[in-house]
């Protein structure tokens, strides 16, 4: 198996609410989006928001075994000011502040908000992980 991820799927309670949250952040759903699933292109990978019932169908036999806890995703940015701006922006669109932007022990700066389904987003400036012009990160 190659070392890569092509799609991240988040289980959401209300697809319209979840889709609206990400659209309010400025994201554009792809034409393949439907009533029960929304797809967003994120550079070289995709994000899917999948209605809870459809998510349960996908994981079939494990549906009753899986804890439906939140996921943490990260969005790295070019500088500290962009961390402050994006965390604040997400809060104006319905995100919930989890941790305000602060200096981190690993030498960077980040803050965390939760989307309406409780999935965590860390907005981070990491001087040790350079970003290309297109936003591609180099994990060191």
C-alpha cells in the first residue's frame, strides 16, 4: 500500500448544516456532491461529509462497535497572523473555539476550533514544515 491518503470522510449528523458550514468558510463542493454526501477538493486529497445513516451503512458490521468521536484535521498556513485570522473567521461561521491561538512547545503557533459535528480543526503555523506556494506541506 502506498503511503498516502486520497479521501477523508467525516460522519455528520446533518448534511445540510455541515455542508453549509464548509461553504460558509469559502469551500466549493464538487459536482459529485449529492443530498447525503458533500465532496470538497483539497489540493491532492478530498474531504467527504457523509450523512450518519450512510456512514453507518458504509462500515456495515462495525456500525455498532465504532465510537463516533471527533476527528482532528490540520490546516497549515504561512504565518502566525493567518492562524489568528482563520480561527476568528471560522468562529464567525459557526465554529466553536476549542483552544485560542497560542505559541506551541514544538516551535510553532496554532489554534483549534470545532465544526458543528465536533470535528476538530487545528490551524497551525509550523516553521519546521515548509509550505509550497500551492499549500502543499513537507512533513519533517
